[in-house]
């Protein structure tokens, strides 16, 4: 049972345009959501997060939107740059266990930015 | 400051063999984790630790054991490897402050079991 789903395995966007990556979740106990970015042969790196008490969080070119009623979040990248080409993972947490983060990850979306 | 270091980077095992994956972090993080990544599955939590001398089961713990004898090290063991354990394994750590500290990942160990 996939609690966090990224239904688009891949996305191709032209440089300078907006990239929108989507993520759906089923567990209503999730209260914190994160996006990680992963380059080949490297580990995932943290990109941006949002608490369930907010509906938007912005950090430079990256904005995450949360729609709790639809159990949906999205990551917007504006403008898209060639260095943004990577696999993006959505992750969710139902709260820390003794302070530890038990994240549930989506399958990932491979974003390719074309010049 | 190397962050999270995993060794080895690659390994090929025969079915039934055993091995240990080593994870070391130099950030003085309290919490450490082992994930596996499989195509179409995302990352799944195997085991985690909330401090030196502690371990706990994650989502997919069967076939694995872990130990956290020192705060900076988290070992993942496969006692009798199976082809289903072919995967990329990622170790991560997180800070003791704040309830939602992001995880810091190593670069992974690619394991193939034949």
C-alpha cells in the first residue's frame, strides 16, 4: 500500500519555464512534507518542506503547495534551470518517534530540463 | 567535514553470503537510518536508531540486522543474502534539535545478490 504516490515517473520541461511536480498521499496522519532532490550516484538532498498548518512555503525558485483536503502537494520550480535535472522525491512524516524521522517516500519523478 | 560516508560503494554477493554495510557520520547527529531504494518503490526504511546503543525496526526490516555501538557509526548486516535484497542502500542521519530536522544522506551502496 503506497501511502505517498508520485504518479509521473518523468517530466520534461524547457529551460526558463515552470516545472510542476505532483505528489498525492493517503494517510491523514501525515503532518509534515518534504521534497528531496537526487542526482545520479549521490544520495538525496533536502530541498524544501512544509508543515500541514501551512498551504504554501517558498524558498527562492522553489515553492511547495499543500492542499490538505485533496491530500495533494506540488513543487513548483521557476524558472527551471539545467542544474535542476534530477530525480525528485516527495516524502511525508506522521510525526517524530523519539525524535527520529520515519519518512515515507514516493517513487520519485525524473525531471529533465531541456536547453 | 565529510557528512555521511557509506562503505563500500558497490558489492556483489552470492546467495547465502553475509556482509556488513558501514555508515559513518561526523555531524554528531543523534538519529541514524538505513533505507533501501528499489525501482518504482521510492526509499523504504529498514531500521533506525535514536541514539548510541539503540535500534528499532522500520518498514522492511526482515533479513537485516543493525548495530549502533558508537554514536557516529550505524552498521547494517545481511546474515544470508537473497536476490530480493539486491538494491541501493542509503544511510542517513538527522540532528537532535527540532522535531522535523531534514535527513542527511550518504551516497549509497549498490548491492547485487546473484
